[in-house]
C-alpha cells in the first residue's frame, strides 16, 4: 500500500459485553529464576559462541597483523650467515704407542677459552683492519638502524668493496684505532659456538651480502690461526733472546779469562811448564777441581734458570724435556697420546658416559698429574744440584786456602796460572754448548705450527638466514589470532546489552515473551504483520501475544501498556503490530497513544497530522467517538495525539483517563496503550495503575542492562504487573549464535518453507 488514509467512525456498542468491575489491585511479583538457567562460571560453548559472533573482529585483527608483518618483512634487509669450522686443541706429539699416532684433545674449559679468544676485541680489530671494514657502510654509524632498512635508496646499492685477506697469513696487519661502536656492531654479527662435545668450533657471521659474510668468517678463522702462530713465535723469541744474552755474557767471560791468563804469565814470568812440588801439585789439582766445580755450578745454574723460566712461561712439557733430556716425560707423553687415541675410538663406539670412557679420562688426569709432578721433580733436582755444586765449590775453595799457606809464591803463581787457563777453557766449552742450543732453537722457531686448523672454509650462502619468513608469519598468525580473541572478549565484555531471552530472564527474573527480528530496509515495520502474516516477524508477534494471554490464564489481560527503558526501542511498532494481529484474529482492539510528550502512533498509520486526539478527550473538548480512527488495512482502532500538552502527567493521572479506560473495557477485548519510556519520565508509572499487564520492550544488544534493571525497579516500586519482556530488533543470525550456536535453530534458511520473508 503506497498511501494510508484516516478513517473516522462512530463508537459502536458491543452488546455481548456487559459491564465489568474494575480489576482489583495486584501485587507485583517477580518470576523466580529457574535453577537450570544458572550460568556456570566457565562455559566453553558460550566462549565459542562469543568467538563465532565476533568472528569478523578476529578475522580483521589477523588480516591487519599479517599485513603489517608482511610489510615489515618486505622492508627488512635480509641477512646471510656463513660458517667456518675450526678444529682446536690438536698438537703433533710424535709419540707412538701400539703403532698408532694419537692426538691430544683439549678439555671443555680450554675450548671455552678458545671461544673467548675468537670473540675477543683484539681479534675483531685484526679482522676489521685486515678487510678495511672501517669504511664499510654496513658497520658504520646507522648501519643497523630501522631507517637504513626502510630507505628504498639503499635496496639497489652495489655491495661495498672489501679488501680481501692476502694468501700469506704471516703478512703483518697494521692496527689503527678502531671505533668501539664499530667493534660492538661487528661482535653483534658474530656467533662462535662449540659443535657438540667435539673440539670443533663453528664461526658464523651475518652480513647483508652473501659474499662478504663468507669472506669475514674465513678471515676470522685465518686471523685466529695467525694469532696462535704469533703467540708460539713470541715464546720462541723469549727463549732465543735469553740464549743470546747468555752467549754474549759467556763470550765476554771467555775473553776476560784468556786475557787474565796472558796477563798473569807476563807478570809472573811463567812459560806454562809444570815443575812444582807435591804441594804445588795438590794446589794445582785443587785449582782444577775448583775450576770444574765453578763451571759445573754455572752450567747447573743456567739449566735451572732456563727450565724454571720455561715452566713459569707455561711452555709445554716437551720443551722442558728437550732441555733436561727426560725420557720419563717422553714416555708419559706417549702414554697420554695413546690414551687420547683410545678415547677418540671409544667415544665413537660407546659414548661419553661409558665406564671405559670414564676410566680413560681418569687415566688422562693421572698422566697429566704425573707429567706435572715429573717437571716439578726435575726443577727440584736441578735446584738441589745447584746447591750441591755451590757447596762443593765452597769446600774446594776452603781446601785451597789451607793449601796455599804451605806453598811458596812460585807454586801459587803456577797454580793460579793453571786455574786461569782451566777457567778460560771452561768458558770456551760453555760458549760452544750454548752456540749449539742457539742453532737448535732457531730451527724450531722456523717450523712453528698452530694448535688449531681450519677444517671447513665458509662457503658463500645462497639463502638468507634472516628474516625467517615462515616462522615470523606463523608466530604473527598465532599471536594475531590470540589478540583477536582477546579483543573479541573485551568488546563482548564492554557490550552491555541483552542478546538472548535467557540473559533477560536470569537478570530480570521475568519471562521473555518473544525475540522479534529486525527488518532491514522496511520503513513501516508494523505493516509486516498484515503484508506477510507468515513471516518471522509475524510469528514473533504471535509468540508475544500468546505469552501475554498465558500470563494470566484465568483472567486474560484487557489493558496492556507497552513501555521501554529509553526512546527508540521500537515499542510503538510492536504495539501497532500486536493490535493488528489481535484485530485480524477477530478481537475488538483499540490502540491509545499514551506518550503525550512524543506521540508516534498516528505516524504509523498516516503521515498526516490528526486535528484532535486523546488530549482533547481528556480535557473535555472532544468526545471519544470524534477522535477514534480505524486502521486502513486492519480492523484495529486507535486514538492518536494531535499535539503534546503542557501537563501530560496530570492528564494521565486524571479521573478522565481512568473513566475512559473503564468505558473502553466494556466495549473492547483488548486495550493497548503505547506509553512513554520509564526512565526519562513518570508517565508510565501513572498509567501502570490502569493496566492489567505491562510489556517491557528491550532493544536487542543495544539497551544497557543497567537501564533495563533501573526501569523495572521503577515499575516494581509503582506496584506494576509486568507480563514479561520482549527483545526487539534482534539480529537473528547473531541471536542464534548466542542462543543456540547455529542459525538453523532460529529463522535461518533451513526453515524458510515455514516463513514468508
């Protein structure tokens, strides 16, 4: 119907209805809450329904987070990781036992020490200087900043040229001052770790260029080997320097002794022939022994100082054994090498915790202790020998002093001459011995080998190691899903409206008469009850009417007031729909616009404003028949309001209003009053005294629960009889999710054959 018109007719008497007494006042009683409706503290199904209802919030959160993560991954500069392998703690012992050459493997603490050396600032300085990384933009200021990653101008730049390390590891590296911040950025890209329980260390380096990552990793390994060679060369140079100083001293002593011999011959006119007496021979023999004792003392002192200096410098037992020629140390080292060979074989065969492995490690510790004890014993023996030599020299010198008292001056001169000659000879012999040691040390220095070797050069990586796109996107997907669920729960908690009749009944302890679906794109909702009598909306109104009739089976209510908490909850459309439904069923129904402040009943039937209405009847200016109108599309009759009065509360509480309702009770089966909202004004509480039942309309998922509870409390205080509540303007798909978990239980597509949408 495109246009409605107002029909005014006379009030007809209903001869079937006799006068009825006014209904007695009733006590307002809340419906008890059923026990089976109590909500548990945690309902997994309710939680699932919340996620299902807020699924678009979760999906939107996931899509937004995944998009941001994808953008961030696109903007990130990929990093490539290259790794080199270094075997540490291997020395060539040349000790053979059972015809197998064994390697000595370092313990865990020593491997950790080597890892710290690889991470040290000094080694980083060598690599930075060797490759000229000071001018590399990747390690310069801002090389790792987010702006550098996000700057599109740097995405297509050529790789910075790096000075490659020379083939000769012994090529000297100049060490200018390196910025500590650059070294810190360099260290942040370096990873050094042991490979399991082996003596292999993995050196990994991250760089934005794959070739540069491999180059730097290999250079670190090379410089580590070179640093070890330098340390061993430094130790050899210390020994050589000591030998050089000793040789210089011995040469000077030889020259001084020879000069003393010649000078003594000239002063005492001696030709060097032996013609002395027995005392002279004894003195000469004592002088010879003293010379040998002094030479022996000097040799023992030199050997003791050398061994002691090597032991304090931390040199290995092989160097000390070569000085003192100790076969026991060589034998123990051979046994130690054989144990290491057996340990390597058993480690592969049995594992680290096997009893034989434990026994081997104990034997190794015993051998180490024996070697160390043998070195200490040698040092103590040398110290004792020095003390014995000193004591012997002192004894000989004492004997010589006694014999000199019995010899003549000539004999003394001859003895002195021979002493000087023998001392000179001893000096020459000592000089020749040190010359041999010096030649041997120079040969060893030229063939120094490092205790570590590179067993795997770092290849150029093909795929970036950062960012790990699958991992980042997977974590983002999981995190965004959790975040979306949390947002859905938070929005759900902040949303304070009613979504199911069960919620209304639990909180208000009132029966929920119906859940009325929301009609999208329909201007006059109340016309639906006539145009589509089999629609879901019409069925919801029938459910509301049935609940109203069943609220008092013995005396079905005649005067029904529609109200709500606040304006805009659709109570007027429901009042008109209920009136049309009841009138189409054969009942005589009249609808009265009881909202004198904002009347809206007339607009439901015609856009034209009526000339007179309820206000004029209550004020005595018009009779009821003159303002009574009939619905053009149903037998429903209604009384509109033409203009809001200045005293709406006084009119509704007047005797005229009460008398009019009493008269209408005698002529109509159902009187519907569309009242004002409860919370803003007191009009509805005044009308509640005239009503048999009150229907409380609640906007689905819109009206706050506090507003509903506050409005019902006001009605309870006014002793009003509330038949129940109606959830209006419901999204039936979401309502089905909240109420039952599937739209098929509501007005979904599964039951479309029952309803005419």
